C-alpha cells in the first residue's frame, strides 16, 4: 500500500499544488485558485453548489454556470430559494442535466434551510451525522457529500471519484471491484495526511486522470509509470 503514499509524492512533484477549491471572482467572472477557500460563508455556499454542479461534467462548464449565477447575483441561499426551478435550470444549462441539477440544488437548500441558512449551526453537527444528512438529500451521493464536507467544511474525509478508481486500479492498489466506502477506507488507513493533504491529493488525482491517466492513457508521459502495473 506504499503506492498510495508514493503516488501522492510523485503527483505533487509533477503537477505542483492545485490550490483547490476555486472560487469565481465576482468582478472578472473567472475562477481563482490558491485562495485558501473556504474563507467565509459565501465560499462555503459556492463550493457546495459547485460540488453539485460538477457531477458528470468538466469544471469549465461549472465555472461558466457559477459565473452566470454570480452575474445575476443569485448565488446565495435566499436568492436561489426564490428563483423558479425552470429559471435556475436555464442559468446552469452548461453543466448538463441542468433540470435535474436545479432540483438537486433546491433539495440541498431545503436541508440548509433547516439550519436557518446559518453556517455555524450547520457545521456544529457531528461530521458523521452531517454526512448522513447530506446523503439523505435526493441527488447527493457519496462523492458530492464528501466534496462538501472536505472542501466546504474542512472535514478530513477522502473524496473518491472515477479517476481514483481508474488510476489506482492501474497501479495495482485496487482490483476494480471495490465499492466507494472500501476505497475511501483504504485511503484513510494508508494515507495519514492532513485535511489539506486530502484536499490536495484528490485535486491531483483529478488533474492526472484528466490529462494523463485517461481511458487511453499517456503512459510515456506519466509520472506514475515507475510504480504502475498497467503501463503501456
């Protein structure tokens, strides 16, 4: 299992710090990285909405949608609560499955509203219980819930995505048959990093899976080639 630690060191050396989670600048309407987000309640809410929007879509599409929400000045709980579902869907259209995602956002808002849209009250809930509450929201699965916990609430939990499965199956760490929880527990046991390390590792996995360890991998350029069982 040393490959989990070794992969992190190699990815960080090769790609450099990713500075997640990006926040859209209200003036330029472009995502900015390395901000140390979440810095405040606005960042928390934007990250949470971004985690829902990024389901099954590239970040550039989410970037466009978040910028559109900010341009309309509706990227806050009360504004999104008031906006019509159809209108919300049209604004976030670049993210795909936009009508479904609009409903998911409304469902998340219903949960957050139970806490009076008060971040202090929301984050005061014990993390395991809050995770259960997030998972009870229609449209929020483990990856989205854990992204909200890690990136928006600074809870130490490892986020597993399709890139994680692909990369670590090729590395021989996974068989490819493990469930989400099994993979997450593997990282929890064998990667004893900080919250920031968990943040960075997931971001690095996304960067590497997107640009190198693709469905048709670029093995000749891969920084993990030396520890990979499936090098082509």
